[in-house]
C-alpha cells in the first residue's frame, strides 16, 4: 500500500470522525434535552421516528469510521504511531459499547412513552460518547496535521 493510500485512510477517518463529533454535540446539547418537551401523548411515535431517522445519518459515518479505524491499525502513515492508532481504536470501542449498552437500552425504554428516569440517564450517559468522540476528533486532527506537514 502506498503512502497516498495511508493518507487517504487517515483523511477518511478524520472526515467521518469530525462529522460525528459535530453530530454528537448537537444531539447532546440540543436534541436529547428537547425530548422532555415533546409531550407524553406523542412521545412513542416521536421516539420511533427519531430512531429511524437518526440511523440514516449516523449509521454510514459510524461504519466508515470503524472501517477506517481498523485500516489505520494495519496501514498507517509513518507519522501515526501504533500507540496513537490503538488509543483512537480504544475510544471508538468505548463509543460503540456506550451506544449498545447505555444509550440503546434507554431508547428502548423511551419507545413505549416518555420516561423521565430513562431520559435523564440517556442525557447523562451520552456524555461518554460526546467526550470520547471529541477526543477522537482532536487526536485525528493532530495526527493529520503531523502527517500532512
């Protein structure tokens, strides 16, 4: 694999991660807190629509991020240390585990109607993903700057 391919993998990883950083901050600060304003009567339908629509905008970039993170572990530019690639992969695993074991169960609870405890836990636990994605974004900006200079 040529150096150009290494850089392309890094840039694709950076692009997917930065997109997701922006998205998670919007979800954390705007979207999830506003769940409590929807109202009990229409909440189950709102939650179902949220789950269906958010998957369309989060699924493909998450898959691209995962694939390019795996590729970076195997084929990274010389400026990207194995330790940095492993730390980025660790953060990604943390994000996926948080999604599966913290956020998805709360969305399942909310699918039957608004539940203040599930909503509160969703907002608080989502900070795991918000912080981890922000750290990934910073890491990848730094690695890309090193690689492109």
